[in-house]
C-alpha cells in the first residue's frame, strides 16, 4: 500500500489459490487482483501465458533464478542489474541502476522513435512515388521529360537528405503514454498511412505536371518549363517535410506545436533553400536549368501553395472524420 502497488480493497491472489483455478478462472481473478503473492516460478510462467493468450502484451521484471521462466516467456523480460546472471542473460532488457522508472522512460522514447520512423518513411515514400508518377505520366502522354536525371538525383540525395536527418529530433506528438500499446498483429503502416502517401504523391505530381504543361502550352521554352517543374518538386519536398512532423493533426491545428515540434526541420529546409539557389543561379548548366525570373518564381509559388492546400486539406478531412482526438 505504501508504494502504491496494492489498490484499496483489491484481492490478493495467493500461489496456492492459483493451483486450484483453471485457466479461465485464473484470467478472471487476474482482472481484479493487483498483487500475486507466494507465487512459485511455475505460477509466474502460467500467468504470463494466460495473459498472452487473452491478447495482452506482457512485461515481467525479475532478479532471481525463480523469475527466469516468466522472463523468458514474457514479451519483454526486464532484469535488475543487481540480479542473478541467469535472470540477466534471459531478459531482453537489463536495468543497470535498478531504477524501475527507467522502464517508463524507455517506453516513452521507444514510442517517439517509432512515430518518427513512420514520419520519415512516409516522407521519403511519398516523395519517391511523386517522382515515379511524374515521369510515368510524361512518358505515357508522350511529353518531353519534365525532369532531367541530374535533377532527380539532386532532389533525392541533397534536398531530401538535408531534411530527413532532422526527423530524429522530432518531439513527441501529444502525450504518447496516454495511448494503448500497439497490438502485435497490427501493421506498422496502416491503410490510412498508405492513403496519405498516395494522396500526397498525386497532389505533387498533378501540380508539377500541370505547371509544366501550362508553360509549354503558353510557348515558354522547354528549359524554362523544366526549371519550373524541377523547382516546384523541390519546394514540394520542403512542404512535405514540414507537414510530416505532425501525423495526427493538420499543420494549422495547434500551430504553435507545428512550429516547435522540431526546430531542426527549419534548419534543414533553410539548407535546402540555399542549395537550390546554388543550383539555379550559380550552377544552372550542371542541372540543365535556366535561372528563373520573378514571373516563373510566381508560377512556382502558386503551384507550391496548391500542393500545400491539397495536403493540408486532406489532413483536415482525416482529422475530422477518421482520427481519434
């Protein structure tokens, strides 16, 4: 009671009582009991198995040889640093300083890392699919290629590269400890993530190709149209990187969080802008572009704004109708 383990009036399940219960009765008893006392190693092992069969994700802490069967059977076995060598060699995690609070910190950090992995992979996949759609549609429509191979390499290696590294610094979105554990049978990438990837790729591809076709149809030189398509695609990556920092909310929902959740993303975008300026105005012949005039930059800005609105609009629809908030 003093350390807060036993709840008021909660029954204590004794080891000798476990022997007299079948699996279903034991599972029901475990729903009410907060303490299991006088438990033998086989009792702990049985409890772990019953909880797992009922769909629970089970972690076990222990330090002695008698805890080894349960530590091995658990989804996460956690041994104390001062415990027996048998327990430490069996467990998947060892708390060196015996501070159980580390478990909570580890779970929190693990969830943040998993969220950031989802975000960065979404960012990279949606970027790649957009490029595939752009090139494929241009070939199918018998159009001149809107992107030169050198430009695609620039987008994938340099522009993406300066942004995706910053995702590791993204802070937690809401309180990750308030949500339930992800079930083992649930995929890391759910269908909602797939729909979001497809939508952003289509939004980017449609605006890039639309601008490319518009400029060609209005008698602009091919090199200028390709320059505008290339720069719009690059700007789309910056937009995507910024929007990807928040998965469960649109950018304009809690806008202060949108700006502060990962300050390093702004450093990455600023570096990308600088590199793109070098490509456009200092080394245009390397990238097969013509330095864009203010008029062309205006077209690029309008197309980029269209991409932002399409992506943000989809996130608002998802937030309103599909997200739990």
